[in-house]
C-alpha cells in the first residue's frame, strides 16, 4: 500500500491595510489637513472653545456627587465594622 503524502498547509500572507497607519503625530496630520482644505478653497470648521461653561458645571456637579458617594461608602464601612465587632 502506498503511503499518502502529508499536505503542507500554508497560511496566506496577511493583506496590507487599504490605508496604512501614519507614523506622523496627530497634530501634524491636523495641520496638513487644514492646509489642504485652505489651499483647495474649502472653509475650515470653526474652532470650538476648549472647555465650554457647561462642561465646567458638569465637572463640578460630578465632583460633588463623587464626594457624597465616597462619604456614604465610608459611613457604610464604619457601620459594617461596628456590626462585625459585636
């Protein structure tokens, strides 16, 4: 009886991405895109303020909420400690 040859399975080579990842910093890419937009006559989008007032208010409210939650957790831990020592 003849011995069957073992098939050697080869994995296909990985395909290169359609758009290779850039090694440039995001700021450089942003500046290049803005320059291209300006040279093509397109208007650049208006820059938003870095932190609108509503974001500051939200941050304050979240900070206060976290403070209250931490205080309640500390109180619950103290109560548990007292119950466990009985």
